[in-house]
C-alpha cells in the first residue's frame, strides 16, 4: 500500500547516494544516483508522475508544488479566469495546499507507489527594495538581533567581504513588512497542511546577509513554530538564469571557488538547510533543443567542503533541469523538471486535436470527450517523465531503497 515518503526517509535516500566516500573521494558512478523532481501544475501531472514512480520495480520521485501552482489550484482570482460578478473569499494558498495534499496521498495509495515525496518549490520571498516604505506588521521575532547575529557569524567565518553595506533600519522595515510576514505565514501554513518531505524558498535577488537571515528565520519557523523536524529545507544561494536572458554563465577561478565553497558551507551550517541551490550554468524554461552544460567542477569543489565543514550532505538541487546537457549523478542530488512536462502535455494534446481538427469542429463527442485528458494527455506526460529517468541512475531502484528502512 503506497505511502508518501517522510523527510527523514528522503534524507536516508540522499545519504545513501552521497557522491563522496568517507575519505572525501568521489564514488564510482554506478554507486551514485540523482532523483527526478517533477513540478506538478494540475491533477493529471501528479497522476502521471505517481504512475511513473510506481511502474515495475518502482523509482523514486519528488513531486513539487510551487507557491504559484498551489494558488492557482486553490482558486486565486489573480491567477485564473474569473467571470465578472463572482467574488472569491478564501485563502487560495491554503486551499491549494489542502487540495494537492489530499490528491497526491490518494494517488500514491491508489497506485501502490512507495517512493513518492512531496516538495514545495519556488516559494518566492517578496522582492527587496531598499527605498520602499513597507507597510509594517507587529511580530514577536526580534529581527534586529537576527541581523546582528548574521553579520557576526559571517565575520567569524572570515567572510566579512560578503557583508554588504546596508542600513539596519531598511532591513528591519523589510523583515517586519506585511509582505514578508505574509509570505512567512503562507509558507508555514503550507508546510503545516502538506507536511512535505522537502521545502524550498526562493531568495533570488536578496542581498547575502538578508538571505542568511531569511533562510534561518524560515528554518526556525518550521522547526520551532510548527515543531517540524522532518522536512528538508532547501536554501538558495544566488539563482539560475532564465532562457533567453543575456547573462552568460562564467565559471569561477580557483580562488573564487574556494571563497564560494566556504560561503556555501557557512550558509548550510547557519541556516540548518539540508539542500542547497546555486548557479551551475542552468537556465529555467529552456526551449526545445536548448542545452546547458553543468559546471561539474564547481559542484565537486563546493559540495565536498560543505560535508567536511558541516557534517551534512546538503543535496544539490539542479534548477532548470529541462535544459541540462548532463546530470552528474549525486553531485546533483535532484534535478528539477517543469518545462519539459508542460511542453510534453501540450504537444500531446495539440497533435491529437490537429489530427482530428475536422471532428472537433463538427462537435464529435468521441473526440472532444474526456479521453483527451485520461489517455492522450496522461500518456504523454507519463512517457516524458519515464524518459527523464535516463542517465539519473534512479530508475527502477525500488528494491535497493526498500532495504534502507525508516
């Protein structure tokens, strides 16, 4: 009887496939694996992903729900069509979380899938604007102390160069703003409802010191406010680009890599994160045929010191996995995929309707009925995700995972 993985069970899988041995050497490739992390935007995607995980001897999969997808499933009127005269009067974030949590638990049980984990992906913190006069909200958290503590920590780690010039009052305005406090509440409410094994906050564009503070604040919220010591938190140190932007990826020099590795280790240690993301040359929303090589050197140079300095294998999350030219096993802990599945589903529908255009125009029920979702769309998604297991080392490894226990 299929049951969703807990965070500690997911943690055990990542630890099992840690890319380094006890001496810090890279393990042989056949001893390493990368997990597929598929973003779900609707019921059928969730079903296809669960079916792919349940097929044969079973394969692990992390099914991810973003802040945006939860809001849309929950009926957020700013994200979906709403007819004139209809009023929405609920919390779409919480509603979407409840709906997706119930659906995926039912699907895992129905298809007897034993290695499905729920993840929250791209819960994006509000943009930081130093000149904005934010509306304030009272909070019991002493954010001034948090600012002082983060600065002192970075300086103690020899990372004073990462402490940008800033006005404490400006950071306080942001941290106590309605915008940030509402985001914090929404994330914690979603964690409470969905009980995910993995949770990611998107801090793209946030200054380094503020990134340390926010990530640690959210981690404390999960562990203390929710008494949840199960979920693996993913922290973001910088961000990947987007397909079509003009910023080219530049590999770091040896000295730059060494400094960044120390920063990443300090980030993991300070925030309590068990997963981490930083730029390795990927692009979100890659189009067909667009491929980006992975900076394997950076992954190895950075991931090793994190373990050495913290004792934690912080699994690396490869954002923009659709356009990844390669997936170095375990150095990439999980490869995030969204665009390729949106495209696969749309293309399956398009080809079906294009081949039957005259019948659609004629109102043929057999062509316009539910089969386009239950067969055409679902099959297209399923085949796409199975294809994405290739080269990850995580396809049909259910028997190996079963012995891990937990």
